[in-house]
C-alpha cells in the first residue's frame, strides 16, 4: 500500500516543473524553447540569454520574435551581463 503522506515528485500529476532557461541564442536553443513551451509538465518561468558565443542584441531580438510567433510574449526575457568564455 502506498504511503499517503509521501510527497509526489516536483513534476508529478497536476504539477508543473518550473524552468528558467539560460542559453546562448544558438538555433538549437530556439528549438528547445519551442519544446519547453509545448511540454505540458513544464512551466517556463523565464528565458535568459548569456553572451557566450552569440551577438547579444540580435540574439535577444530573435528570442523576442520567436516568443511573439509562438504566442508567448508573456514569458520574461532577459540578457545576462555575464560572459561565457
């Protein structure tokens, strides 16, 4: 018999896993953004673009356009001041 006091996993039934997605604005990251939005058990809380191997302003512009395209302009989008070396 299952323990009724046991806590379900964070992404258990009816609960969504909160995700903050940090990426460097490469094409695979934009595809991952679409996948995260489509996953029913994920709550995408925000997106941060790190200035690693991208040009920051075009990267944030592309991320913003993608969010408009997928109908999720409500997801917070930020550009990190950190640098990936």
